[in-house]
């Protein structure tokens, strides 16, 4: 009679399909959009002998005969004794059976809910009790979640929420206000898609109230300890105890670790008792960490009369230091530096003139000089120097086009003034002396230039020599032998006749580069006074 009453709801639900199970049915309730797993736990049966069948609004379908693509289309995953509903919907609601070739069957009833009543939520909650001021770790249940050995489906983390806000599942020192209902969502990755299973956990925080409960204080469950292969390592497990019978020890996998120090891995312990409280340390010692050690989990276990607890840690090899990114970085920096240097050397004249002309990089402070340059002509061979037309063009472009203030002997020297004194005064008042070979000689001549040799050297006057194609082979012009030293200390620019007439030619760029930026101030020429 009890069996018939138990099966009555099932018979009503199966009346549409005409399927009547003769055994008990496992009723599962799942939220729409979440994952659920139906498991045939019967052992000693190969996967090939199991046949999964669904009885839903779609009709009767043999899931075992579906291809993998068809199963994914139905949001199903079949692996041995597990039938995974990846994302439950109303189409999945119904009955499922797992049959063996012998004829025995297991029945499941899947109910898909979009909402839950308060009573249903309360019934589906898991509870966790922690004591105030102690470490507390919430555990997300694993009930009806996929087994770890199901191919292509992997765990993708856990998300904790409390009252709609992100939270955490571990409290180093839990407080009473941390109590409440928490939601944990387990995430799973399958063929690039994320699926989830949600549980609710009620955290109950009880006041400490002189309760002396032993607990492991460190490390934390799930901690990762980085080690170096071949090096020793000591890991301390610390606990607070309240009885001489309480204790902590280490284990690995399913075996206990001995205290025998002759073993490659062992542990030792110490106690420090103050009043009713005892602090105990169990130190796990690796004489030399091996690759095999990193493949195991190590657990510190607490055993007492009132409770038992454990924390498990994992050893992970420290990643080796890679010098490849550093080397690449150094190479990139060197390439940038060399490229910048090459570009600067190749275009330094263009860059300097650009800054002067475009950005207005001129000197705004006066250095007491009246002229930007003193054009000093000296006699050269008949075919080696600049002719009068070239000289006039040179003076006109420098003054009118580029704004230089020039001191010209034949224009800016007072009549009757001694030649050597006048030339020396022009040198003193000019920032640069430009030596120009001419034919015939319109200036003070090379003889005077020789006489002023010492004055030019002592004052360290900035010199620019203008060559011609004829004099270029003789370095800086056809100078007397006594002035060859000056030619080595000055800068040289070559006048190439017609090709140098354009203000954008290399001759003008080099000449302007060697000259200081023009001072945009009123010209102070040494003009004769009129009475």
C-alpha cells in the first residue's frame, strides 16, 4: 500500500507517455538555466550495457543512440553512468531511465523551476556553523555536480554572493555580522561554453563565549607553496589546542608521514602551553624537494575529542627566471638608441634649422656682440676664390633672407682707422668670423690675416672657412702655411657655384648650421658720425 502511494504522483506524470516505472523514482529539482547530473551508481557494469532514455514533452528519445553533436544540441552530455543536463529548460522536464541489457532500470524525474518559494529555498539550503573570532571557511557543495573524470568538462571556479553582492568564502576571523545566506555558483567549461550550478549555504556564527575549540591557524586549506627542486623546504602547520590529547600531524595522500628524520620527508612538532591554551607547531621537512614531491598533496590534520579538521596544501615548482624578455628589451633599447643616433647624425643640420625657423629657437639674451658674423676676405688664386658677384650674393642672402647682422670691412669700418685695429674690432664685435677666399682681394688681405693669427688663437674665435671646388682638395681653402692650424680648428663649407645659389642648397644649410642663431636685435654698425 505504501509503495502504491509513493508511486501515485509518478503514475500521473507518466500517463501521457504511457511509461510506468516499476521501481522507485529519484526526483530532482533544478533551477532553469542551471546544470544537473543524473548518475547511475550501479557498479560492475560497462558503459556499453547502459541505455539512457528520456520521456519529455519532445516525446521518447533514446539518448544513448544520439551522436555527440545531437547531444550538445539538446544541451546533454552522456558519459558512462552520468547524464549531464548542461543548461536545464522546460524542454528537459520529464522522466529519464537508465536501463541495463539485463532489463533492470533506474528512474529519475526532473522538475525544472523558474522560481522558488521561501519554504523551498529554506529546504535546499546547506548550513555551516562557525564561532566568532575564529577562522571560518565556507564549502560549496558538490552534490550532483559532474565528476572530475568526465572528458571535455572542467571546473572553472566558484563565485560567492551574499544578498546580491560579491562575497568571499573564507574569513580569517569571522564576525557575527558575517552570518547569513550565501550563494555559491560552481562554473564549468565545456566546448567554450560556461555552465553553472548554484547552491545556497547558510552561515551561522555563534559567539565564542569561553568555548575552547581547537583549530588550525595556518596554513589555509588550498594554499600553494612554491618550492625549488633539489633544495630543502620546511612548512609549518600551527594550531591552538586545549587538551593534552589534542594534536596535529602530517599526511600525504593516504599515508601518514613519519617523525623519523632519516626519511627524505618527515615532520617534527613542538608545544608551548600557557594556561589552558597550547600552541602546537608541526613542521613538515623536505631534505631535498623532488619532482615526485610536487605531484602529491600534503595535509595537516587536527585530531581532538571535540572536533577534527584538516588543511591541504600543494607544492608547486617555482618558475625559472627567463632572461629572454630582458634580452629582447635590451636589444630593443639598443636598436632605438642606435637608430636615434643615426637619425640625429644624418639629419642634425635639418633638425637644428627646423627648430630655429619653425619653432623660433633663437637666443633672446644679449652677449654684448653687435654682429652675428664678420665676413673676412683673403686673397686666393685667380680661379680659387669667390668673384665679386658671388660675394655680394653671399652678403645679401645672409642679411636679407636669413636675417644675420654682418660686419663688412668695406662698409662698417670707420674711415681713417688703422687696418689692423679696425679688423680686430670687427672680430671683437662678432660672434663668428667667416673666412672667404676671393679673387681679387677686396679686404685686408692674407698678410693681415697672418698678423692676426695670435689674436684669433688667444680669443678662441669661432671660425668658418668657405671653400670652393678648387680649394676643397686643400682642406679649408688655399691658406698660407702659417694659418693651417686655424683651418684645423674651424668648420668648412664648400661653395659650388651655381648649385649653391639656391637658399635651400646644402651650402646654405651647412653655413647656417655653423653660424650661431641670428640675434634679432637692432644692428649696431660702426658708421661714421655726421656733424
